[in-house]
């Protein structure tokens, strides 16, 4: 019956993985929006012919860059967590299969 506990744990890992993948999708959507906003700000600067201002000194643009860097690293961290959970799910699945085979083997031997 140990396989039931392991299978429950595997199901929990699967649920956690789904939640992380959803969060990862939300973060990636935010990164996409930030990149579009940065491109827009860049376009505004490119259209200003007489401007001596540099986009690299624009506080809004710098804040967008910082946020994009943070969210990109968050996406990578989520990816790492998803990969770890995939390994745990695979391991739990293998343990369940091994326990079921072992249990069936014992039942056959035991009569």
C-alpha cells in the first residue's frame, strides 16, 4: 500500500508543477509587455531628432530594464523548479510501478 502514498505525492508534485508553469506563463507575459514598452520608448527617443537626452539615462526606461531583468531571472528560476518537479514526478512514478510489481509478485508467491 506504500505505492498509494507515493502516488499521492506524485499527484501533489504534478499539481505544484502546473501551478509553477502557470506562474511562469504570467511572468513571461509581463516580460513581453515590458519589452514592447521598452521598444515604444526607444521609438520615441529615435523620433526626437534634436534631443541630446540618452535613453540610457531615462529613469522610466531604466526601471523597465531592471524589471525585465528581474522577471527574466524569475522565469529561469521557475524553469529550474519545473525541471526539478519533473524529475521528482518521474521518480515517484517509477517507484509506484516498482511497488505495484513487487506487491503483485508477493501476492502470487503468497498464494
